[in-house]
């Protein structure tokens, strides 16, 4: 069994890096679209950001594996735990979730320092654009969908890791597009917490309600439903 402390340290590192990198996806999309001269093409930004997300998610899958299964998303960690397909315990979960949030705070503070002033309006995280209850429902539903999709793709999807990652990238960008008018969206409490900390909104009820409580409810429900209809994959016994 993996050391919970070692895993939590890996979570801090990868959450820091993901918050730093993913906060600039909008800026990268703008720069690439400008360089290619396709700023006015309606579908171009979606294609570009999907490719960006796919490339970086592929890289971070490798980084996570090197760090012993580290994760930058508390809801993903919770989804695999609730689905009964992870090695986590309640103790490791109690260490990993705060570690992911702490790493994300560090990443957001770092990107704010690193980005030149003229580009800061192109970076950022989720923000509530509707009333609190509507936002909470939206974030819960979106997180339910992404959690179920990730479990389905990873555990019952295609064999190719590259195709798995591409499918996840397409689903995430689609949900972000639909949820942009509601909560950003986040679908990652640690990432939302990092940006809420930057704007001194991390200790408000609205933040925890919208970006922590409802996403975890959606995630756990998705994992339970997945477990109901798709039994966990059989454990392979190594031959001695």
C-alpha cells in the first residue's frame, strides 16, 4: 500500500503545477489563435483549447504516474474511492484533499506573479455568474457528469490511453462550454479554491456550497451509480 503522506506530497506538487498551467489555457488559446489568424472563426477557440487540454492532460498523466498516482482533482480522487477502485483509505483521503487544495493555492499565486500585467485579464479561474443555489446545482450536475464520464472512460472505455485522454478532453471542454455562464465552471474544488484564495473568497459559504459541497455530492452519486451498473473490474492476481 502506498504511503498516504508520500501520496499527499505528490498531490501538492501536481496540483501546484496544474493550477499554474491550466490557469493559462485561455491565454494560450488566444496566442495560438492570433498566431494562426483564426480569432474570428467561431469554432477555432474550442478546437484549440481542446488540443491544449489534451496535450497537457497527457503530460500530467505521466507526471502523476511518476509521482506514484498523484492527482490534482479532489473530486476525481473521491470518485475512484467511492467507486471502490482505488487504494485510498479515509486517512489518505483526509490528507490528499487538503494537499490538493494547498497545491492549487500555490499554483494560482505563482501564475499571478509570473504572467505579465497585460495578459493577466486572460488568465483566471471559475467565478459564480448566477445566484448561489443555481450555481450550486449547475456545479453539482456538471461534476456528476464529468465524474461518471471519467469513470466510464477510464474503467470501461477504449484500451488506448491516448484515446481515453482525448475523450476526457472533449468531455471536459464541452462541459466547460455549457457551464461557462453559470459557475465558470470548475469541476475541480482545489482549482476553484486556489482562485478563491487569490480573491479572498475562499472562506465564504457561497464558495464552499457551490465549489465543494455540491461537486462532492455529484461525484459520490456518480460513483455510486457507476458502481451499481458497472461492477468494479476484476483484480488481476499476479502469478508467483
